């Protein structure tokens, strides 16, 4: 049979191992939630509309004012 001190050490080791595994599982769960939130922000449609508006206004040619247009001759 085992000594009481050996049994106590083995029991303490198992408790510590269970605590480490629990801490790792909780960390990974929280980290996965953070990454999911980041992914939602990264690929959300909210920012796609803003990009289209910016490129559309930058590519558009300015309209000429008919009163100041000097290309027309009479």
C-alpha cells in the first residue's frame, strides 16, 4: 500500500493538473469569442457601404457649370 505522503502528493498533482486544464479551456473559450467578435467586425457589411461611397465620389467627374463653360461659341 502507498504511504500517506505519496498519496497526498499524487492527489495534489492531479488537482493541479485539473486546475491547469480548466484554466487553459477557459482561456481558449474566451480567446475564441474575441476572435469571433473581431471577425464579425472585419467582415461586416457596415463598412462595405462606406468604401463604395468613397470610391464612387472619388471616381466621379465634376459637373461643369453651364454659365462658366468656355467651350461654347456663338
